C-alpha cells in the first residue's frame, strides 16, 4: 500500500446505523494492514481506572467483542482508542490523526439519538440552552464521576447483556426509552445484582453523551443519604454542593429551574433489611418525590428511582409508590445471554475458554434450574468468572443436587461463589508494593470488620435524627471510620491527647512570653496574672470540648489549583497583609507607650506578621475565582466555638506585651479586646479561605478532605506561632523564642485545627493494635478497589456489591457438606 493510498483512510460518513458504523471500524482495521489484537492493545494506550490505576484502553476480549456486535454503537472512548491504534499501526502521519478522530466523532454523534425534548417546549425551553457555566461544570463532573463508577463496577468495558421491558431492550436503549416517557418518571426494579446501578450509570452517560447543553442534567444520587423529614429540593441542592462542588446559589437555582434530573439509586438501602415494619424512610422519600413537580407546578417532575424487587413489593403492599412513573423490571439473564458473555470474556484461544463448555453443561444438566437461578444476574456471573479465572473448578462451584429444590440449590451455589470471591480477587490482584502480598484470610478478616462497621453505621443512623453526611449503611467515609477502634475508648483517648496538646501549647506560650516565672504563681495573684490564667484555662477547656464532639468534620475546599495561581494568591495576600500588620504594630506601640519596643520594631514585627498571615490566607484561598464565597455570618454560624478559641489565643498574645509594659487598666482592656476581635476576624478569614470548593477543582479522592484537615490545622497553628514568636522575642532570645513558638504552634494546630484527623488517626491506630484493620489502611483500601472488592463512589468507598457486604456479616457459613 502506497503512502498516497494511506493518506485517505476510510471513514464512517456513509454509516446509517450502528451495524454499519461497526463495519466501518472493521474496514479501517483492514485498511491499516489488519493489525493483530495484541498490537492494537499496545498502540491503544492506557486509561485511568476508578482507583487511579492504569488499564489497557483496548483489551483483546473487548475489541473482539465490539467488532462482532452489530446492534449497539460502541462507546466513544473505545472508538477513539481503536481509530488511533489503527492509524498508528500503519504509520499514518501523527498530525493528521486528530482530524480523522473528528470525522469518527461527528459520525458517531449523528447516530447517537439524543433524548427528544418534551412536547410544547417553547421560548422558555429554548432559552435554557444559553451558555450556563454551572451547567457545564456539573455536566463535566457528572460524566467524570459516572465513568469512574462504571469502570469500578465492571473492571473494564464488558457488560453482561442486561435487558428490561416487554420487548427485552438492552442497556443501549435505556436513553431512548427514557427520552420517550411522558412524564419522564421511571421506577427500575430488579433482583439483587440484576444490574440496577449499571443501568442507572448507563442512563446518565447516554443522556449526557450527545454534544451540546442538555435540557436536564442527570445526576445519580445515593438514596441512602436522604434523611427522613428533609425537604427533597433542599436536600437535592445540598447534594450538588457536597458531591459536585456547585456553589450553593447555583445549586438552588438549577433545582428551582428543574435543570437537574435526580436519579435516586438504591431506594431499598434506606431502611434496614429485613425491615422490622413498613420501610418508613423509603415511604417518606417516595412521598417527597410524589410532591416534586415540574417547573409549571402542574405536572410531576422528572425523576428516576432504582429499587430491589423484594423491597418494591413491600412498598407496594404498604400502598407506596412513585406516582405517574413507568415501571420496568430487569430480566434475568438467559442461558444464551450467559453464553454470549462468556464468549466475549473468554474468546477462542483464551486460557479459560475451555471452561465455557463446563458452565454450559452445568446450565443444561440435571440441576440446570438451580445453576441458572444462581447465575441469572450480572453480579453472580461476575463472581463465577472471577473464581474460575483465579483457578477454581467451575464444575465444583456450580455443583448442585438435581433432586433438591432448585431454590435451595441456587442458594448453596451463591454462598459458594461468595465464599470464593475474596480469595479469588486477592490472588488475581497481588499486592505489588509496600511489603508482602496480602493473604486471603487477612483480607477477609479486615473486610468483615469494615462490613460490621457499616452495619453499626446503619443502626446508628436509624436512631439519629440528623446523622453526619456519609453515615449510611453502605458508605465508608475515611474520617468516620474511627469507631472501628471502639466508640468510647477512641473518644477517651482523643480527649486525653487533646488535653495534653492544649496544655503543651499553653505552657509553650507561658514559657515563651516569660511574663511570669514559676515562683510568681503563689498566693495573692495579681489581676493580670489571674486574667492570663483564666484565658489559658478557657482555651484548654474549649480544645477539650472540641475533642469530645461526636463527629468531628473533615471539610474544606478540594484543591487542584495550579502552583502558579497558589503563588500569585500568596503574593497578593502578603502585599495586602504588610500594611495592615504595620498599622497593627504601630497601634501596639501606642498602647504600650514605647516602653518595651520602639518604632522600628513595631514596623518590622508588624509587617512580618501581616506578611505571614496574608500569605497563608492568600495561599489557601487561591483558585476561588468565580466560586461562591462563604459569608461572614455563615462562617460564624459554622464554627462559633472555634472562633471563640481563636479570639482567646489572640487575647493572650496581646496581653503579654501589655503586661510587660505595665499598661494601665484602660489600655489593658482596650488592647486585649482589640487582639480578641482581630484574632476572631483572622479565624473568619481562614474559614472563608479554606471552606467550600474551588472552581478549578475536580472530583476528589475520598481521603482528600481528611488529608487537608491537618494541613489546615498546621496552617492555623504555625501562623499563630509567627505572631507568638514576635511577642516572645521582646523578652527572650531568638532561639528560645523560636522553639517555644514552634512547639506551641504545632500543638495548637493539632489540638484545635485538625480535630477530625487526630480522632481518625487515634481510632485507626487502636483498630490496628487490636487486629481489626491493617496499619496501612489507606494502602489496603486502594488495593481493595484495584482488586474489585471495594469501589470508589464519589467521596466514599463502598463494597463492590451489597450482597458481598451482607454476606461478610452473616457469620461463617458451614460448607462442609458442599465440599
């Protein structure tokens, strides 16, 4: 083939449907010299999985399956990688590849039928397609999160052929099906493991796949996070703020204007299973959704709900349901669908291809009904192939007594598959770093404790009117894992630790300021000494009270801000802080009458302190251009006790030089009050700077908020340490002042600004000491996601499937009669 011939690759412009589009892909491969699947995999590059690990963009089994299908349009990620690999294989000029990709993208977009707008859409509906930064931000973040969730659930691109409805439509048709509904309200019902969450993810991605600005932005939400009694619209807006980082005013506006399509995944997760009575929380949410109307207020609002079949039956018996909604049931997999999935997973030539016949024989054998009932959902099918790929014998896994009840036989097979899953996943994903590989017994024991903690969370939530965000029956939130070590023990140790840190901070301040000596604290204290001790004791009391809070919060902006913008923010903050600090230093000079420092020290010390404070605030606030800022009143309401502690520390810092100058009562009261107010103002500034989201940030890792907590705390402490150092050097040498400032600043930050991190670290250390969790828990959680035992869902970890979570807490299974 000449270079001239290769300069014009075949394109997809003539493709009129999905089959012709796939045929065009096959034609491109043939034009490129028919490269092997291995070569395409090597040239296709890698993509990031949900846990951040890199996986092949073109696995051989996936490529083979896609090129054989004719009834569905391949995903754009696959098309992009495939076309790029084919063109690279034949040495097509690199500068021409982007143009070829655009041809394929445009053709695919024209074939992806977008959801039709509702009838009667007029000028108001057309106006909604005007550019809206909040819509664009939400769409970008939803697509990224759902793509991550999809890869985490599937472990790749292959999907078991889930079907629904009377016509047996597959997942590729769910977007068109929903787009044709009037009103757009849908209830999805299926057995455990039937693929409800995968369908919800596919619906969200399909509705967002066509380019342009969607009329409705679908957002998949964890229904278990809804709190009984919460108005749905306010809760929905809060979820957009917490999970997707929208400014609250934009979130409220999008909900008010009905620009969001809530996809409520897991209605059955709201209440305990089995429920002691009617599932009242699920009933409460359905009542809220039935009151949720469209923009006119005269028609039902668009919403999607997924629910397990048995819980849906309970709700129906209780007279509860989603009004005006279409109801679809997910079908069990047929034997042919199971065989098709196995052929795609293990194509001819695959080392495990021989096991396809063994599984088909079990499905058609004497105990075929029991085997089919056990494998009739995508989840159970995944359990089977995982166990087989790890070396298990499918004949043993799927063995059942042909004379026994098929339901009992299916339950035994299911227990056997669940029992084999953790060892199989552990063998298939050996630990590659940080020491020796995990052992299956270790992994199972740690997962059992995590599952038991989730059961404890569910019980705790049911008895709490306003549980903290993330305290649900399925979410593993890093800063809420500390109770694994013991609820009372960890809180007692945390309180003791914070008391010691707070006393250390106060002793460092007392030593550094050197206003009083050890012999000065005898009987007959002066009023100034009593005030100093009262302020110190009050601050220790506040720090102790914070350590006793039930659920310390690890919040703060999720930062993905470029270093250049960080430095620019710090520079601007420093420039603004210097003149303010100089004015403060001169004010201190006036109050002390120049008796302990002169104008030069006032200017230099004040400027240095202002520069440091301004730089730190500018550094933490960088990247917030265009984002909603927390108001002063909101900051005060959010953490009033913390701000009071800031004020007390400021008063202590201002009191020391006034006492050294032997200021009179009026100057003393005025100086201490001014220092208190200034410290509270700085605390508010820190809260505004570190709270909320940055418009530059994308979705965060579950541990990011916890990782930021000690950083913010130390920023608090060391910034205060700078102010303390400037006070200490008035009456001490530089080295001693520096040591006292560092010890006091670090102790202050850990006791006062990093409460959630300190509580979590103590709890996890206790849990590791007791053998309940690994010492390197974060490494284990990331590995468990890689091994497909856990998955990342937004800012939380979750078990790969609820059935696995429940199985691990159901107690040891007696399988002696089955082996």
